[in-house]
C-alpha cells in the first residue's frame, strides 16, 4: 500500500480544487451573499438549504447537522473515502501528481502496473462500445438491448459494448500498445488448449465494471447465442481475478450510485447488470449488483460505508432465501439494515421496470412496504413447511425458528424476534423465549449479547446558546474571519472562554495555525489531524457563519465583543469569590473574609467600567 501523501502535494491539490466547483458537481448551490453559497445538505434530509460554502475560505459547514470542513472533508464524507482516497480523487482535475512518503520501489512498480492494467481495460471498453454503436456485426447485440428496454442513453452512460465472435478482436487492436502478457494479466485474453492467446470475451454484450474511484477493472459478458457459439457456453462470463479485479469485493455500479446512496441512505441489491440499468432508467439510481458471485461479507461491508439500509431485490423466493441465509451469517457485524423484497409474478427487476413502464418507480416504492427485515424473511421461509394448525407441527416450527432468533447478538432484537416468532407460530411469547435462551445456553456458536447504541442517526436539537457562548462564538468568528478588525486580539486569554469547544478553537488559532500555508481551509484540515474531527467542525462553522452585526466585522464591533468577553470573564471571577464568601464565617475567618471581599469589590468595579465602555460603543451583543 502507498505511504502517506506528501504534505506539499496535499496543499497543492487543495489550492487547485475550487470547493464551489467540486460541491456543485454533487448538488445545486445558489449565491446568498458576497462570500456565501447555500444549498441542500447531502448529509441529512432537509427541505430548506442549510449547507453554507465560503468561496474565499474554501470551507463548507451545515448549520443543520454540524458537518463541515474543507474540500477533502466534503468528498471524504459524501463518498465514504479515506483522506488519501479523497485527495487522489481530486488530483486529476487539479492536474497534480501526488507523491507518497516512504513508498518503496516495489510499491511504486505495483501501483504503476495496476494503472497500466486499468488503462488496457478502459481501452478495451472503448473498442467494445464503438463496435456496438457502429459495427454491422453488432446488430444482434443492439436488438437484444432494445428488447430488454435499454435505451441509447443508458448504453452511453454505462459504457455498454459488444465483443464480436472472432478470437482476436482485442489482440489485433491492442497488441501494438500492450503486450500479450499484460492483456492476459488484465483478464482480456487467455490461452486456448494449444497455448495460443485468444480473446476471453467473444460473441457477448459487454458491461464494464469499475472500482470505487471509477477506474475500469473488468467486464461482465452476456452471451448472444449464434451459429458459432460453443456448446455449453456459459450465459455470463466475468473477468478473471487480477491485480485490479476481485469480484468478491466489487459491486457493479457502486461508483456511480454511491453519492445518491449516501444522500438517500438506501441501496437496492439486485442480481444482474440489466437489473441495475433498468432501475436507473426508471429513476432509481441506487441499485448495485454483485459481479458473477454470490452476495458475500465483503459486499455488505463495502455497502455499509454508504447506506443505512439495503434491499435485497429478487425475482423468486428461492433466490431471496439463498441470499438471506448467506447474509444472516455476517449481517450483525456491519451497520446495514438488510430487507428482502421479492417482486410479484416472478419478475426480475429489469422485466418489472419494462412491463410497468412509467409507473414502475412509483409501484416499486409501494412494494417497498412489503419488504421485510432479513431475520423475519428467514423466519417466514422456515415456518412455511409446517402446519401451524396442528399442535405437534407448531412445536416443531418453533424449534426450527429458534436457532435464527437465538443467533441474534443484541438482547433487544432477540426479545423482539422471539415475540415475532411466537406470533407467527401462534404460541406464547414466554415459551419461545424459554426455548431461545435454552438454545443460546447450549450452543457455543451463539454469540454473547452486545450493548448497542440507539442507532437512530437522529441528531438532537441543540440547546439554546447562553449569552456567554454567543459572545465567545462571535469572538472566534472575528479571529478567524476578520483578524485585522480585532485590534486587541493579542490580549485575548484562555480564561476569556468558558465554553470547551471555543476554548479548544482558540488554542488552535493561538498556536499559529491561522498562519498555516493554505489559509483557513488548511488550518481546519490541520486541526482535524491534530485535535480531532469535532474541533475541525467547530472551526469550519466559525469560518463560514456570518457575524451577528448588521454592519459586519467592523473594528468597533470587534472592540465591543472584546469588552463583553472581558466583562463576562470578570463576572465569572467575581461570582467565584462570592461563592467562597458565602461559605466563610466573617467572624471566625475575618482576615480571609476581608481580603476576599476587597477583591470582590475591585472585580465588580472593573466589570462595571468595562460594561460602560462597551455601551459607549453601541449595543447589539447578547445580554
């Protein structure tokens, strides 16, 4: 794996990546001030835009959910990428080649090799698409796609192509650029029985497969039967495993769908490439598919980075049962709520969308009401073979369902599904709970209980800010946004800030981070690395939120803020002395009492003078 990206390269990419342009690629922004763009936040559901973007500071902040940071943070959060992946994603548009610290010669060689393999696959994809659109030999492929209801727009969007039936289409066209060895390593050609290289894909409609970054890594090929089709040829053939393609860790279309999946929190998992494309055409851009393999743990782990809920969408109970049984084994390890939806009439998603036409998306939404949680689906399948009107059969049904419930690690879920099983089997909840607990105690493979969070993802409404918090916030906004207006910034002390988050923000600015090359955005990024994500979010909010003064960040307003801070600091000190005085007996501890009282009077006098000075400059600060 590459080492850490060099700081100077990170800075260069940040400088060349306009945050407004990047965010506008995901959502619509509108101008709301001299240095403010606003839009609907993609990180939570809202109807009124609370996402604020500052072009001058190259920062964003959402006043609804509290998410904020620089351009890297936005891409990281929206696409569920690591920091390095976010930087790498922006390098192409920035025109920067990033370097890695501690990257060995072997690492560089492997990385370069993967890049060349991906280039070969991408070139093959362009040739297949060109042939599909223009070649006479691709007529049957065009007819097949038309019959399946796949539009020309989808052909272009998904890069669909056609591999002709003869064995050297790619070899002749790519052989001058890429060696036969490299084409074989990329899974594009293979050796026949005589040891000669031949194209791997022949007589097939080709569906390109990409990794999360959008790099071409392989293909799925759908057979078009013809006179030269070998007997017993597989209907679908996928690329062979390679340094860039691992079918157990790839979901088809996830690179396109991940942004919308992140926004909606929901994904559809289907069986075929044409199912994905049909749903996309019908206005459902959140479908993904496995690539020639059964749904596995790595697929669920990958999808859980983007979605909160995934709907396993199948054309038959048997397919749903198989996928559910596999998913049950590992579904509790990842924060992904799995539902199962079996479509009516044995239709697969592609046929369903084609038959229902314009009403398909709306009808699919209605069918979502019939989607059942993974565990409930498994219970339904298990109980289906029993006569629940017969007491003996009913007992056997409960015993068949008990292992499913007992395997749930969370005690609350175990109790809830015990109740569900009891209801379905028409028996008492207590009897089911007894059998579940007995099975869990006997079976060592049943995991122990785990305490869980609320898992709701619901953000609590923030408490109303106190006057102290509002003044401290104004001071930090001025320090970050308009330090030139804050003539007395050097007089600020840590004890001016009673609120922990603003005190931490002050520590970052006071440490000289504001002078970090790259400006405020770089300061926020540095704060995230050194002080944590929450401090970085506070700084981002302070950098983009407007000051409360109608006249803006004037020097008079900054002076009023400083004086109000000073007054509040003096008040806290005076209040502390008052509390100490209240605990003392003035007769028994006369000397100490008199000394503290003198300090109290002095502080109160200072506080009144500071307040009068602030009032002389005007009003408008919180009381």
